[in-house]
C-alpha cells in the first residue's frame, strides 16, 4: 500500500478568511476517507479511484535524481496500473493531481 496524503498547503488557509486567521483555523485531526488508493506490487503501481474525477494527471519521479519516470493524463479514470519494471531501484514520489484534489505519496522500488 502506498500512503497518499494531501499535498502541503492544500488544506491550510494562506491568508485570513473572514474572522479566522491561518493561526486560528481549525486543524484536521480525524481520519478522512481516501478518494484514491495506490499500491505497489512487483514494480507495478496500481491506482484505484473511489471517487469520479473528470481528469487526473499522475506523475512519478525518482526522488534521488529528480527524473520524471512516468507522467500521464487520464480522463474519467477508475483503475489503472503503471509498470515501473526496468526503472532503477530507489525512492520514488507519486503525485495525483486533479481540479478537485492533489495527493502525494512515497515508495521504494
């Protein structure tokens, strides 16, 4: 299982909103149902969508070199796999980006 979290800044107010400043804003502390699940098995990343998104961009990058090893745009995705066989062993980052949400996760090959 690849743990996906919202990208930094997506849930934090950057400026004062009404009577609430960023310092006074409520902090998310409870478990939130994930709209996307990702897993890694035999160098294949599988992504399953629990929520419908019109378009989603998936980027996978080697964290050590910064090289983007996969970047794909999907329309109305439900489930798909990305084969990373032939890629170097190391630490990788996955980004899942749509108009509704942006998630990131880390895994090792």
